[in-house]
C-alpha cells in the first residue's frame, strides 16, 4: 500500500510543523540512468517525495524548460518501461514515496489496469494526472484503489468552489494546487492566487494541499510552505540540469538547489 507511505510522509512533515518538499524530474532525462541518479540526488539532499514525469510529445501544460527535457528523453528512446524502472530504483534506493506525473493518453493507451498494477509492483505511491477530468476518471480511480495507489488531481485558481469540492472528493493522497494560471516554469515571485486557492481547498477537503508551478528558489519555497502542506518544484530542477556542462556538475548543482529548497521549506 504505497498510498499509505505517501499519507504517512505528509502526516509526518505536518507533525514536524513544516511542509513537505516534492521534487519533479522527467524519466529518461538526460538518460534513464541519469534521471534515476538525479531523482535520487534530490531525495538524498532533503526532498521528501519525488514525482517522475512520463515524457509526452505534446505536454500542453508544461513550459519550454520541461518540454525541452521531455524532448531529450523521447529522442533518447524512453518508454513506459523506463518510467517504471525509474520509479522502482528511486523508491528502492531511498524508501521515499515516488509518484508518476502523466498526461492521461499514455496511461489509457498502455492499459489502465496494466499501468496501475505495474506502477504498484514498482513501489510507486500513485499518479498525478493533470489533464484527466474527474467525470472521466472512474476507470482509473477504481484500479488505483484496487492497487493501493493515490490519485492526485490538479486544480487551478479558475476552479469554482463546487469543482474544487468534487475534485478533492474524487482524489487521494493530496490535491495538487497550481500556483498560477498557464504553463509550468519558474517565476520571479509567488502569485497570491496560490494562497487563496489553498484556503479555498481547505474549506472543502481534509486532504493535504501541495502547491506547484513557478517555485524557483528557497525564498519562494519558504513562502509557499507558510500556507501549503507541500511545495512542488520541477522546472527549476530541470533547468539546473539543462544548464550543467556534464552529469557530475549537474548532480552537484541539483543537490545544492535541493538543499536550499529543503532549508526554505523547513525554515518557513
């Protein structure tokens, strides 16, 4: 029951009086082995939970940084088997919760039951499904529940209160609150809409609220940790690897940024 590991991790960070740090990197970036090492580095440097991106040829909700990483991964030949291997090895090495973040089409094409079963067998804690409408989620939610996986839906500031309540009720693990409208990518400051959306969610659900999109540094992580249960960082980590001259330099830079983010989350 890897959902239990995710739930226990979020309960433990809450009991410690802080938000959880969630790090995101696509599988297969820059290679499958390199992606596994990078995710392990973030968890070893202080992250509590990892999200493994399933690279997609048309990542409509992702900005240019993650699109570039996805393209590198896809040109390198990554497939769902590589994504599941990433989950398996990162979880086995760290003992921490590892989720897959994926658009719905690859999961649907692979087979809903097959994907849920193999994700659970790999030690995965669940799936973040940003483009799956609640109204069309019954087949996934059924398989996720059967295999002990979390179903994490993404909500935006534009969602109505009724939509927030419906989405939260259908999900498990936590609710992913998008800190801003638009696509992923780092921002110079945290949008005040993130705090408002978090408060609106707390009024309709007991699930933890993790905030992502646009968080780039320790200061922003600390700011979001002041009102959220979890802080999700993706583009800033991907950009760090893209900017590195080689894998060794990238790992060091990734560890340094994660340590700073973890200190920000813990100091909030």
